[in-house]
């Protein structure tokens, strides 16, 4: 499959990550302003829906990573060229920062600009974020890289996983699973509480999932050599 030239791919990544942070963190901020009218369930649904729609909108251009941990996972699994890693990370962070700046200008200094904060201990949040990102990356590997999976359902599966994890784990760890989504509002609001969790745990979870699924695919190929699978 021919790869999209780098410039449009980076623009698509930036737009998609902007949409993720603007909608998701915006939902957190507006929920605070409105006295809880959106609710925790609503915030979780917003994150899942924005991921789904942005994947449909930009997946054919950039691959729709929107997440530095996901990009690293693809590199480790050999489904993405390492030469593009830093450029994608830069585009994702710029998109997230611009979204956080826009939210600050529109909504003001509210709810730490939607920054991710743990309600329990930092280590509790760290463990949750590793596990949450593992399962998110595992699903992404299955539906986005394995030719045996149903490709048209990839956006629904990934968005559904993001929403699901936000719904049940959000109250404890914030269910970030995304260093760019956490770092941008933290920088704009100068919120540093336990931010090390969100800059380390997602990378670990994504790397473990990429290696695990790659092994599973190779192992299953040995018993079904007639099936067409990727590298």
C-alpha cells in the first residue's frame, strides 16, 4: 500500500488530534461550567465518538493515530516507519496544544483545561493507564493491521474501546491513554500533578500490546499458513 506523502499526513494527524482534545477536554470543561449537565457518561461518550469520526475522516490519509503511544506501538510492530515517528509526535502535540489554547480562549481557565488528574494514588493511576492502553492498542492492532479482521469496522471498534474505558476507569485515572491529550492541557494550565503517569504508562501499555499481538499473529500463522496476514 502506497504511503501518503508526509506533509498531508501530518496535517491530518494534527487536525484529528485537535478534534480529540477540543471535543474531549472541551466536554470536561463545559461539564464543569454547566454544573454537571454533560455528566461523566457524556464525557466518555464524547471521547469515543470523536475518535470514531476522526478515524473515518482521516484514517485513509494519516492512519489516524492521534496518539504518540499508538504511533510508537505501530513502529514496534513494524507497521509504521520509524523515520516518521518524531514528525507524527510533533504533529500530534501541536494539534493538542492548539486545541487546548482554543479552549482556554473560548471557555477560560476552567477545570485545568481538561487536564488528566488521578483521583486515587499515582501508582494506582499508572497501573490503570498501562492496562487501559494495552487493551486499546491490542484492539487497534487487531482491526487496523490484521487483514483477517473486518476493516470497515475499525473506527467503531476503536472509538467504542476508548468510550468504554473512559466510562469505567475515567473516575480513577482519567482514562487518558494518550500522552498528547494529557500533556497539552497540562502545559496550558500549568498542572503538573502526577503528569509523569500519563507520559510513561501509555507508552508501556502500547508497546506491550503491539508485541503481544504481533506474536499472536505470527503464532496463528504457523497453524493456518493459508491465511493472508501482515508482517
